[in-house]
C-alpha cells in the first residue's frame, strides 16, 4: 500500500491461509486498468500471480483447475463502503461474516465504516477491528475512522491516533458532517496524512420523518418523502468548503498545484441527478473530489416501494428513473469514480415491521456484480470495462491505495466468473448473517466461481454446467 506523507500507512489485513500453487487454464483475462483482454493461463504460487497470458509458464507441481477453463478472470473487486457492524452489533454482521459475503461476491478487499456501537473514533477501537480481521476475515479488511467524536458532529475525533492505527479514510457515514467549520478543520488537519474524508450528505431538516424519495410515488403511497435537495444542498456546501480549502494553499484552477496539498473529499452513495451535475462541475474546476454510487441506486427506482417491501428502504432512498439514468451516465462517463455497495445488514426482526418504521439499508456484497452485469452491461447501458474498473481500480484510486491487477509479480487477488450463468437471488445465496437484500427474487447474470486473496482460494463455488 502507498505510504501517506505522515509515515503511517493504511492497514488491510485478513486471516492467513496456506498459499497455493495452481493454474487457471485458457481463461479470459480481463483487466481494463492494464488494457488487458486476452485468453490464456493464469498461474499462482507463493501468494503471487507468477504468469499471465497465452504463453504463461506453469509452476512446477501446480494444480491445473480444469473446471474453470473458459471462465473470465477479473482483478478482485474492492468495496470502500461496508458496514461490518462490529464492534457492538454482531447479531447483524461481524467482520468474519461480512468477509464471507464479500468473497462470495468476488471482493478481495472491503472497508468498514465507523458508525458502529461504539463508533470507531479512537485508535484502540480501529486496531481492535483490524485484529478481528487478522483472526477471521477471508478478504482484506480496512477500517475508516470517525471524523467527529461519537459521530456527534461537534468536535474532531482522535484523528492522529486513528491514522497511527492504520485507518484508510475518515467518515461519519450514517450521519452527515453538517457543521461546515468542523469539515474545514478536518480537511486542514488531515492534509499531511493522504487520507480522504468520505461524506454522507443529508440535510436532516429536509429528510426527517421521510421513508422514501419525494415524488409521484410518495404522493401516491401517502408517505413522507425525502427530496433530492436533501442530498444536493449539503453537497453544494461541502464543495464550497473544499474550494475554500484549496484556495488556502493555491488556486483551485491549477489542479496539479493543489490536489497533493489538499485533503481529498469523497462523496458517498450519490442518488440524485443534481448531485451528479455538481460533482461533474467540481471536477471540471480541478477540485480534488471523487464519488461513488451503489448498485441499488443504479438499478432500482422508487416505483419499487409500492410493494412495501422493507428491503427497498435505504438512505438515501431509491429515486426516480431520471435520477437513476443520471447515475448510470455518471458512472459511464467517469463523473462517478466507483461503485460501492453500502452493505448494511439488519436482522430479520428489525426489517419485518411497517415500512415507515423499518431501518434503512440493504446488503449488497454477494449480488453487486451479477446485478450490475445483468442489469447494465448485458443490455448495453454500461461497458464491461467501465463496470470492472468501477468495482476494482476505481475505489483504490479514491482511497490512494494499490489496486488489484492481473500482472506477473502482483499479489494474487482476483475472481473468476462465469459470465453466462443466469440465476435468481435467494436467501441461500447470501453468505453473511443478514438477508435484507433489495435483489431477493431478481434474475441476475454472472456468477462468481472463485475468489483468491493473497494466493489462497477464499471462496469456491461449483460451476453450473
């Protein structure tokens, strides 16, 4: 991983497994960040990709995995927005179960949010989560530190202590950093660390009591809605704060002179068309801002809420078809840098209440690729290269860390997928503790067959023939 200017590096850890020696023969090797799209072998030994391509040499004694012949191999997926629920809510999910879910979806690396119980607002708590990952996680786990003490938005958390513990970024996700002065202070304080601030955008005076998007369907269903302005309004303010931070060290019109001296700002789970427009404009100005969208916002709309299925309740809410189209265009054009699941597990008894009373959130690690491939790539709305980049290298660029890649000498972090397999998402396909998936019952395409992390098979599924 790349070092920050402060010396301490972000930590990503998983449980150690014996390294393996194997070959995937005659597979499609697809890595858009390297411009790689060819058929050949992929050889793994001693935790590394040893050879890749049509003339790849096979290590002595390597097991040839014929069952995977003809599948597609991608650099492993990275999710920079996952709720591990640990510490404090392990009945919903824990570090090990979230990692199992991630491996089942082709992810090799996940980043846990800080809005746990208690919040991860100090170095010892961040270190504890990473220790749990080192003991039981099948994929690499990184941790986000809180921006404010107790997520209260009043004073800074122990930022330096969190940096020293190895957090990869800072966020109060689940709650907004509504105090502009606090945000500016955090951006100033973190300049030397190389860590971005990740923002959940929500004007709570507009969203309070809301259960879904404010629009035709909320009116028809008689529910209080949450307007897109509850997201785009705080975004405009945050960008003004970022612009001011840039002006403190140089002109924002000269990106190269500014970006490496200003704490980057990353916008979480964009959902509204106006937000996409604002991010695009900020990027043309050269502001150091990145953004993510979630699979459910890219594929589903507020019309789904007429079923009163509580798994369609999330924050920000599913929005209109025009918002969805703007998000897809944003990903396609690179205005939105990456796709993150916002994996938010809840126990069944918490969701099985009237829609307005149910907690916000859906799980997404196990279904993200298949839902997006079948829903966007197959019908031609998004290119495969752009999807894979948004799931793999894109989040790593946002975090300033090394991305998985299909190259000789790189750590063996990849997934093998059958792009032709179609399947209907059922509870048995969810490897985590919770079943609150917005894609239950959906027909999707593309099945993860294997996930390899640090040269060991962390997830294996029998291939359907």
